[in-house]
């Protein structure tokens, strides 16, 4: 239903000549709208109506964007203006239909009045399966979930802002916000969503796909295993770390950052859990006691983990997290922000050299000595 209205609007936009004075703002608005960023869309359309106050189409889109961001009174005002300015055009007809739809949404309006932390019904979302999507904002994030999953994701939503702040401290930097988390249940996992179909099939529970987008599978669809809410919380913290790293735009001499990204994420992921559930240097020392390394270097660790065809017999999370604990124990608790700062305008490998005075092969040897790995 919502989707059909949206497509009709797209048709309008393509069919009508753009008004010269506000074309850039208008097009930026429709792009943001299509991406589901209704707050940005609202800003662009507000600029478009300032530039061309008589442009009924911009008022219509502004009304739609305001409606999607939950500002229903303002939405009503913009749609009324589009209706008035539109005369007997199709724009006016759509404004009238949108106003009538708004009146049917009155119960939702009461829910929206609870504040930014409550769920807001969105309906269909372009590129996602299902007609019953809801969105809920936190301070730094926006969580998208279907009607039946809202209760299940509550714990992880409640912990998201803390996970963000833990990552700020750990990385010494911030990621752009809001970060969108899309939650998918067992019957329609991330890779089956039309919008994310190009990502291929993986076993991941969470996947950071962009600077501001993270996909969450609420169950392990490969093993049909249920995931506990606390585990979702840990996955979200892990993926947030990847998003922080995406935002830094680091390069690598060997074109391979994954091992470092995973070492960072595994090392911070459980900090959002109670202390009793967190790894410590001592628990890692115990886990690695007697371990014989079979890898040429750290990069090989992740290549094996990421191969779906392999059976997996190693605890990659401990192995990878132990790299960061070793760096912090040997080079200071601020080793990570120092490396990231030094790597920012060169490469990760030069970052290690500049911040710690060691190259990666030397650090790999030191790590083995540190944990008595053979
Ligand atoms: Zn990861």
C-alpha cells in the first residue's frame, strides 16, 4: 500500500518538469527519501519549498517525508498546502489521499507521542520483504524490525547507545550517525532481501555493509539455531566496531584489513555484556595455553574463518581478540587509537610502524612469545 503510493510519486517526479530554482534540493530530497532517511529528506524538501514556495510537488514530498519521520502535524500542514497549490492536478489528488491516510493513522500518532524511543510503524520498506516494518530511534542509531520481532530485539536496542560509546572510547574516534540496523528473522534472512541480495550467502549473524548500515540475522538460518537476546547485543557491538572502521577509510599495503578489523571487533564485542561474561587477558592466556600456530601470519586466520566450505575447529574470536590484548599489554592501553591515528593518512602497516616502531611480522612473533604459542 505504502509502496504503491511511493511508486506513483516517483512516477510524478519523473513525469513533471523540475522547477529550475529548487531542482538540486528536490532531487537530494527524493534520494534521501528513497534511502529511508526521512529526516534528511525533510531538510532537503524544506529547502526546496523555501526556494520555490509555489511548488506544489515539493510541498507534497515534504508532507510525505514529515509523515514518515513521525511529525504528523507538520505533515498535515504541508499536504494541505500541496492540496491548495495543486489546483486540480494529480499532485493535489495525491495530497488529498495522503491527508485521508493520515487521518486513518490516528492511533499510531498516539504511539509516536511517547517519544523518540518508541516504535513507529512504517509499513512496507523499499527493497525489504514484508509489509509490517517498524523503526525506532536511539541516540546514535535507528533500528528497523518487523512487528513480531520488536519485543525480541528490545535488549539489543536498549544497549545500542552504550555499545556506540564503548566503541568511541576504544577507537578514539566517532562514526557518523544515525547507524541503521535492519533486523531479519529466520524465514527471510539478510541475503534474501531484494535490497541486499548482491551480498551473497554467508553464515554471519551481523554484517556491517556500509558506513551507516548493519544487517542483523535474528537467528542462525544455516544451523536453525536460536540466538539469545544477549548474543544479539554482542553482535551489534561487534558490527558497530566495523562501522567505526569503515568510517576511517583505512588502506592496507597488502590490500587486507580484515584480520585487523576482526581482531578489533572481537576484542570489543563483549564489553557491552556483564563483566562476568567478558574475556580477560587471563581467560585468553588459558584458552591459548598449548596452542600451536598453523598460520603464516594473522591474515591467514581470517581467510580460513571466512570460508563457508571449511569445517571450523578453531576459536577465532579468542585468537583474534588476543592480538589486541597483546598490543595493549605490550604497547599501552591506548595502542589502538595510536595505531588508527597514525594509519589514517597512510596505510595500516605504516600505522603500526609509526605508532609502535614495529612491522607486522615482528609483532606477530612478539604475540606468539607473549602467549607462549608455538
Ligand atoms: Zn566481524
